[in-house]
């Protein structure tokens, strides 16, 4: 009996030490508050406490770093693909069928904006409360890049007749990049502007992959883009 008792104590001690090691080594915590019935498409934090998640046609909001989340209805029939905020109050989200929505109260209420397109929008990016870009499209030549200079009250086409565009990154008011699907056999086209989107120039990755999904720049010279080879029709 004594030997068995010591064994149990040793096993319990080892288990506690193992659990302590695992928890102390963990860098991520599960914060999904409840099943939503939809994929979580995009997350955006403006500081360490305030963040938003696009889920289906709704928005999840946190003000305590993700400990608690509150779901808000946008009232718009779409699947939101990306969300972007310029501060605690003003934010935008873009989704399927050309839908763009805007909030001026931190995501509690949303209103639809007229994008002027029915093309699925994959990404949206604002540099301030007035200037923003949205882009979308799939494999076929329905790619489109939109711009607004008045906070989304009106949108204009800056670039079209391209394949699908999937992500936008600006480092300031003038310098930005958009990435997407192949435009030619020369490789992935990366659109670059140095004048706030007035004109865009094609850049090529030199890779034979046919889709870039995301792009990020730290300054005018240093940037990264990721993607892969896609064989589907959309």
C-alpha cells in the first residue's frame, strides 16, 4: 500500500508539473465567446483593449482585450471579408456583392455605403477618416479597386479590368500596395502607388504562383507578400 501511495503522489506531482509547464509556455488563449455559426473572417485592434471581428454579416466587439465579446448586427445582408478602424469610433467593413458598411460609434450601429459595384470586395484599408481603399474580385477579370476621399460617402474606381485583388497596405497617405491574382505569365502583379492612388503601376513577384493573399510593408522599401498556387475556379 505504501509503495502504491508513493507512486500515486509521484504521478500527481509529475502531472501538476507538466500542466504548469504547458500553461506557462502557452502564448495564445482561446477567446471565442460562443459558437457564431460563421467563420471569423477578419480581426482589427486599435489598441490593446479595443478590437472588432467580422463574423458573417455581424461584428463582435471587445473593450477588454478580448476577455469579453459582444455581437452587433450590421443589418446588411453580406459576408464581411475585412474590417478596418482609424480610431475608437470610425470603422468600415467590406464584403460580398460590393457591400461597404460604416460605423461612427465604435461598431454599435452600422450604415451601408454605396460602393457602385456588385463585385465581391475582399479587403478595405483607411489611412485616416477620409481616405480609404477597397478592392475585390476573383479569378476572372472582375477585379476592382475603389477609393474614397470623403469617408465613404462616395467611392470611385481607381483600377479595374484586372484579376481579383485580395489585400491592401498603405504606410502613409501616398505609398501603398495591392496584391492579388496573376495578371500575366510574368508572375503575380503587385500594384503600387506613390501618389495616393492617383496612378498605379504593376510590379511582379517573379514567382509562378498565381495568387497573393496578403501584403505588409514597414516603410517604402521593406515589404512582404504571401500567397500560393490556386487551382480552383473562384
